């Protein structure tokens, strides 16, 4: 492939074009280069696929401000810049307007909520902020106890 030639590499960098293959009359070198680039970039550019979301179009669009039906987390609009620092356990909780809610755990839980950290054993009764109680109930991991 002509790409191995130092003068070709220099020409591509300087001209920023694939027309740097002047003696490639068939276009095969350009096709090889584009194929190699596509193979090299396909995995890093596509990222990891979330199969349930990808195959279910109803999960692709959520109304900002609505609640996710399986977690009770609020749907937020994020920029690409904010995505890396976004933590749903702290950044997607609804505002607690009810105060603590008593729940009985249906199974052992350990979630990285900031305030308070959410840990407990099956059968344990906890008094926790309502957004955390909502999260556990929606996930089938707790039931609300009578007040």
C-alpha cells in the first residue's frame, strides 16, 4: 500500500486529502486506506451498545422532567460535556417534598446514593427519603410500610 511510503504519509498530512496517491490510477490504495480507517474507528466511535434501549424505540425518547418508570429518576437533558460527570444516584433524584418514608426491604440492597447511602438486609425496615423509597419500590426491592 502506498501509505507505507514516507512521502505519501507526508503528503496526506500536509494536504489533508486522499488525493495524495498520485500514481494510484485504480483507486485501490484509497479504498484500502478508507477501509482500514473504518475498521479502526468503528469500535471507538460506536461505544457500548445498550441492547434493551437500542431495540425498543419507546426507550429512546423521554420527556425531560418526566420520571423513569423503573427507577423514579427524573429525566434530564444533558450536553455531551455533562455526560461524563453525570451520576444518576445524585443528579437524577426528584426533590423530596414528603420527608422520610418507611419501607421494608424485600432483599438486601446496596446503592451509592450520597445522602444517605442505601444499604440494608432483607426484612429490614428503613426510614429513608421518599425519592429513595420510590426507587426501591419501583425496582421491587421494598414495600412501603404503614405510617
